[in-house]
C-alpha cells in the first residue's frame, strides 16, 4: 500500500510536469516585462534590508497582477500601500471598460480609438492607495497614462514603492505588530 501511494504520487507529479509545459509563464510577456524592470534592483533593496527577495517579488507580482490592474498602472503602486495624511491618493475616476475584453482604459489617446458602443463608462471609487506620480500629477485626474508613456519613471516608482514597503511596513519600527514580529524573526 505504501509503495502504491508513492508510485501514484510520482506518476501524478511527473504527469503534471508534462502538462505544465503548456502553461509556462514565459509565454506571458507582461510577467516577463514586470520582473525584468525591477528584479535586480528590488533584490538589492531586499538584501540591504534583510528581506527575502523572492517573497517580496512574489508579493509584488501577485498584488499588482503583474502590473495589470488599472490603479497600479496609473499610480505606480504595485504593493497597494495605503496613503497617509502626508501622501496623496488617487481620486475617484470616470473610466471606460472595453466591453469585448473587459479591460479598463485610462489613456485618453487610446480611448479615442474606440467607438462609444465599444465602451462601458463607470465611475470608479477613489483609491486609498498612495499615488507615486510626480507632484504636479499626483492625486489628480490629469495624465493618467504617465507611467505607460514613461517606462523609466514607472520603474523608479515601483522601486520607491518597494523601498517604502521594506523600510516602513516591514521596518523595525512598523506600526503593525505582525510586521514588527516578522521583522524580528528575519533579523534573528
């Protein structure tokens, strides 16, 4: 019985390997692009602050949907860090969704390329997430596609977001007890 369970487990795992080739993440260009832009510098930031880089990169990827969510694309906030009283947040937005693809559009140039019948407009609630766009644009409805049109600035915003997370949220003086306890475990 013991051997049959091991054999069954082995066959299941081996069969899973064959199937996984069809679902390789390498074919998803947005995942590759997301990690390529931040991986090296994020790893350095993590190692300087005694944080496991793989865990932080996984959190950033999953939290932002590999930078596919409209709030993260607009604000540069890939870790969904909340804004504080000092920081400005993204206001409520009236944005269209592309009906066929169920994709939120926020670039005014791209929106003009579609017929009104192809779009479904909705008022989106204000986001309590920190906005990393430069000061004249931060917390405004202007130039929402700033990071889409400025990839180097987007990378800087993502790295600043990671630095904020590593130093503030998982910092030694974090307001959150859970993070302080995790910090103690990482330091020991």
